[in-house]
């Protein structure tokens, strides 16, 4: 009788490539990841960037200092105001201008509002990425209130171009304080609901807990910043390390979780929203009244030298590095974008996880692709 | 706590050829030659500079360069390391990927835009631009054929 | 077994073949008419369910939903269907034509066949078979074949992953839903759908079987959601992960069939659930007995109950996040299956000692 | 017993989530209480007075504008969205040659609404309009001439 034997050595599994993106619902834009998969397990990730690269750094070399600012809106469009502020602060630092107190306070409030708006959008998208589609609309409802506040004062909803070297474009709208004061209790009321809807959900907890672990050492070595680093227990909030604008006058705490997994990063952002509300609350009632523009020349020329300004955007540590040779255009501008460095962390974290986890990890890293590509 | 003097004295002891300057910058600038580059990076990492804040490709006109912003997460002390490369045709540097993992993408970006080849890097391919792109657009002598940026 | 129930569909065939004396030809005519009725129901119910889903989703999400085409936007889905009908059918270059195209036929046939064994009202069931429950659960597992074929035949890695996931998922959850159904069958003592309904005249099975029936119901709802590929078990589609999963490469009507079948499957799951646990087309506590033709009231109560059940599934869909594939299997093999097995033993004991109400 | 506890706890969190969505759903069914959709053409859009829609040039009833053709906006613009075609025309009263705009061309398609031109304008000739109906079928229609045909410089602006 013929014997049929199964030789397991003959059974081979084959790794295969999967192009995730540039058009893919989970990449939030045009990020392309070339995945090497074994079944559904991710073996290797290779990012392919540049689908929305607009050479902002090169463009800056041909623009005047005032004209750089509106370009930075288009980098990390969700924290547009903070990007503006970073460039404005770098220029002010170079020119040694002391801006009015009012400007500092306005910038800080706007920055924190932007941060909340960005985190709200992230929360909605986070829910969508793990399959809870309703979160998106709830987050957008609240974000819309911030957008309205922005539009009323800055004239634009997303790309505000609000900071200028030495001040801000417009004065606050008379309704500003009223609207912000309406918004604060509203958000305080809905965030516990969000926690019930998504954070507490057993499926969500199982999806998040222990997934995408990033150790503290790795987080530092990979250059992670912002909520990603703080979820791994790294003290990395620039608002605390090097307070800018009016942040040295307010009392707030840096949110740090030490678990280093998806849930920790999630919680950092959720708590940061409430902490931002605290900051706004401390400032909103006593905005000083000493003008919105320091004296600057019509044509700004920076002295020869190198200037680095770091700010904390919603994504992390944004560095604006301006090299000036004394002319009206910068010699070199480098935007050290948080998303670009955080992408390193994805490559490290995603390995060995399933595709579904990779999507969740990407979501907790909160990419904005124009911020990565610049 | 680390400050400018301590680090300057320490490094000057190990690398006699280093140049230090604090002119026109908020941080201590260390200008290192290509040969000492990797050794200096290792020394700095051991000194506690564990956070590579950014890696900036530079075109100084005559020479190409890389500027590193390094920070100690312990006390948030920052220094700047600069390396200049005279050779514009085949600029080469050893990779920092094994010292600071974040250098992985930063070096690929610099390779892409400035054409500095990082020896020993695991994936030395173009990152932002397509594979068939010619030239290195962030260099000062790069001409924009489509007149898109330079008007 | 000779069926003693009233069956209007059987009467129809009988009318054509015997009363009119058309013999075999009359039988065929009767079958065709019944088939047409079911196909019409299939498409109309599918479209209505799509509309309902969009509207319900909209209200969950603080939106209004479709409200422009027709009164309250009722014709929106018909407009969508017309759009899909006129769209070009295109797929990937090197697809396996036979598998690719047979996939959507299988999915429709499977759901139509399952539909035929569901008693819509007194005497309104096309295929009143004595093993109705068994038939439905057997047929509904054919549906997985179409998803596997679609995923494999599309020649797309995303589709393939979706298809494979679906195979895992539907085959595993078939067990649990089968066990939940068996729990009720133990109590009813019959596999016939009409028989099960008739047994609930005095009290619906959910109350009659109290604890084990409630557990069986929960298991059935979870397994049913998983079988109809809806959130939190929509891994085969897994929008954020796989684009559209197994139907990524289908366009036009090919996609529409999958889409419709998904909704009809949801209807079937709900209908089976209603029949098994909530007394099918019977009026609750007999409140409408003797108030007119029983079949008409039966239809009303049946669709009302099914609608409520579907609404529950929709509520799940618009609230919960999606599970991961390993968690999906953990849930099935470590939770639902052991509990289901235990439950069936408990039910057996209860039935043996007459502990059910 | 954590097995049973896990199940019950899990189901409780799921019900919690359903409570939140349900609390929005049922009022919405009854009276659209939480619905945030604005059905745009039926309901007017909320446009704030500072909204940066497009740059327009102010004209008074005599078809006069305030633009002297100083080109400050053209220099301030980061994208080259503004081009001014000007000419020197002999002023019959004073007998001097005066700079006068022929066309103030504005490329809306290139504009990033950064407000620098309006800030730069010394005579407040240009301003924002809140018009947001900017879509066209043809990109060339986005290039606009801001000064109306036959318009003149308003008297007294030059000083």
C-alpha cells in the first residue's frame, strides 16, 4: 500500500509585500508604507514619503521673513497657529524684540485652542481607525466650535496665519472671550461622555492595552516627542522645559504616563485636552491691554547667526532652525517636524504586530502627513 | 548639571582638534572634522546626549555640512555639532543610525536633498523624491528647471 | 411528515396545478410567481434597510442622513441602485474570472434560499420544511464561500486578507449560533420554523426558557452580528485596515449584490432571532387575536419585531470599535463556545426536569 | 471567578457606550435636538465678518478706488498672486506725471489668504470680502482684475 506522508519541511510560508497607501484610509493622507507581511503579521515597515512634499524649506530661502509664516500653516495644518508662533518667536528672538504682553497671552490661548482642536480631531479619527465610526462626528461637533472662534478672530478656520513677527495680525474679536467661556464648560461636559463611549469600552481597551510598546530609552533614541514620548514617560513638554509666550505665567502640569503603550498615548492626549482648558481658563479673564504689535521694520532683516526656536505643537517638539546671513531672506530654514521623528518610532513599534494593530499604532502617533513631508 | 565649560573642557581633552564657538548662536557650537565625527558622536552619547533633536543638512556654498542638535534629556542642555565636507562630488559621512536611531530617517532625508552619502546606513535610498530624480534640490547651486520655486 | 399548517404559498401552487388543472405547468408557474415575490422582497427590503441604516447612523452621528430624493429621502437608495446599475464593471487585471464573478451569485443565492425558510406570517413561508432551523443555518454558511471566492478571485492582497479573515470568522461563529439555536430547539422539540412559532403561543421562548434562553439569546446576537459581518465584527471589510476588504475590487452591480446581501443577511439573522426568541409573527400576549386576518397582523408583528432587532444591531454598529482577529477568535473559542455548551446542558437539565415556565 | 467578572464587566462597558450614543439618537428621532447638520443652500451659511474670502478693491459710487499703484502689496505677497500693471499719466491740473494703475491683477488660485498685502497697503485700497463662492469650472477664471473698468483714483488719496 502506498504510504502518503506529509513532510512539513516542504510546507513553506512566504513573506509578501503590501503597499499601505498612498491612498489608504488609515494613513490619514498620502503616507505610503511598504509592509513586509507574514500572514497578517508585520515583519518590516519601510516608509516612502514625499507624496505631499512641497519643499517648504527651499521655498523659505526665497521668501522674506514675514512671508515664511504662512507657509508653516501648511505643514502641520492641525496645529497651524503653533507653527506660526514658532517662526514668529524665532524671528523675535533673533531681532531681540519684546512683544507686548497681550500678544503673548493671545498666542498662548490660541495655541492651546489649536491643541484642543487637533486632539479632538485625533480622537475622532482614532475611533474611526479602530472601527467606532460615531466618534468622528462627535469630535467634529466640538472642534467646530473652536473653528468658529478662530474664524471670528483670525478670519480663517484652519490656516490662520495669525502670528506675525512682533505681534498678531488682528486684535481679538469682541465675542472671543464669551465664546471661549462657552466652549470650556461644554468640553468639560462632553469629555467624560467620550470616555464612556470609547475609552472605557472593553473592546477598545483590549485593542489598546499593551499594544505598540515603546520603552523610555527607545522613545528618546528614536527622537519621539510630544504625546508619544510622554506616553513612554519621557519628560518632553517644551511648554515646561522652555516656556514661551505666556506659558511661564500659567500653572499647569505635564501629563506623563509611563506604560508606553497605545493606551498611554491615548490617555496623554485625553488629559492634555483638559489641561489645555486649564491654561485657557487661567488666561482668558485677564488679557492685558497693551497693543497687538511690537515695533518692527517693514522689511525684516535678521542679524547674522543661527536661531533655534522650539515649541510644543499638538504632535510634539517642533524646531524652527533659521540660519541667517544678514540678508532679507534666510540662508537656510529647517523645520524639525515632530511627525518626521515620530515616524521612526512607528517603524520600531509596528514590527511584530498585526495589520489591525499597526493601524491603531499609527493612529496613536497622530500623523499629519504634510508635517512629515514638509 | 552640565554647562558649556564642562563639556568644552571634557571634549577638548579627548579631541584636540575640535573648534568651539558660541558666536551668533544660543548654544555651544562644536565644529568637528569628518574623521572625528563618529567618535565624537559616540563620546557625546556616553556623556548623556541621548536625544538627537534634529539633523540639518547644510550647504555652506563651498562645502556641504551636517548640523546636529543634541540634547541631554536629563537636564535639557543642548549643543550643536557641525561637520563640514569639502568634497561636493562624493560627500560621505559615517552613519549615526546605530547611535541615535532617529538618525535613520533624518539621514535619508539629507541624502535625498543634499546628496551626502551616509556610509553604513541600512536603507540609503531617496526618501522624499522619486528614485529617478536627478540632482539634490536643497543645494544652493541647484537650478529649478520648472521655475516653480525660484521666481 | 405531512404539513398540517396553513400555507398560502402551497395553496397558490395547488390552485394553479390542481384547481385550474394545469398540472406540472401550473406548478412551475406557481414556483415562478413565488420566486418573483421573494426576489422583489429581496431588493425592496435590501434597499429599505440600506436607507434605514443610513438614516439611523445619521441620527446616531448628529446628522440628518439622506433627505433629498423623495419624501424623507426614501428614494435615495433607489437612486443609488440606479447609479450602481449604470456603472462600468471593472476588476483587476489578472483576476480569476470564474471565481470572481461566481462570488456574487453565490451570495445572493445563499441569502435568497435562507429567506425562503423564514415564516413571515401565518402561512406565509415558501419552504415550510420540518428541519427549517437546520436548513437556515446550513444555507447561511454557504455565504462564506462567496466571500472567500471574492477575496481570492480578485487578485488583490487586501481582498485576500479580507476573505481569509472572513473564513476564520464565519466558520467559528457558525458554531456558537448553532449552539444557541439548538438550545431553543431543545425547548421546542421541533426543528420546524412554523412549529417553533406555534409553540410560543402562550409565552415567548425568551421568557419561557428564562436564564438559559437569555444566555442563548445573547450568544445568538453576538454570533449573528459576527456572521453578518457587521461592526464590531466587520473584519472582512475592516475599512480602516483593508480599504473595503473582500469587495475592494468589485464595482457597479457586483459590489451592489454584496452590499444588498449583507443587509439581507442582517435581516435573516434578525428574523431567525425573532422567530426563535420572540415568537415570530405572533402578537405579544395575543393582543391582536381575532381583530382581523391573522396573517396580516402576523406580518405587522413580525416586521416590527425584526425592525427592533435590526435596530439593536445598528446600535451596536454605530457604537462599538472593531475587534482584532485574534481577539475575535478568543471571544469565540474561550467565551462563547464554552458558555454555549454549558448553556445547552443547563437547558437540557431544565427541560428534563420541567423547570422551564 | 474573574472569568465571569470579566464578561459582566465587559458587557457593562459596552452598555455604557450604547447609553451615550442612545442618548443622542432618541432625542434626534423626536425633534432633531442634537442634529448639527446645516442644510446649506436652504439655511444660510454662517460667515464671520473677518472671513478671508478673497481680496477685493473698494470702489465708491463714482467708480473711484484708492489704489495708487505703489506696488506694496505686490512686494508683500509671498506667492506672486498680485500683479499690478501701471502707467505714468500726465495730470492735466498739476502738469505732473502721476503713477496710475491700469490693471490690478489678482490670482485667487494662488492666494493663501495670508493678509500681508492688506497689511502692506498704505491707502487701504484693498480689503477682504467674505465671498466664499469661489469655485469655477476653469482655472483661468480665478485670475481677477480688481479695479473696475473705467475706474479712477479717488481724489485726495495721493497725499
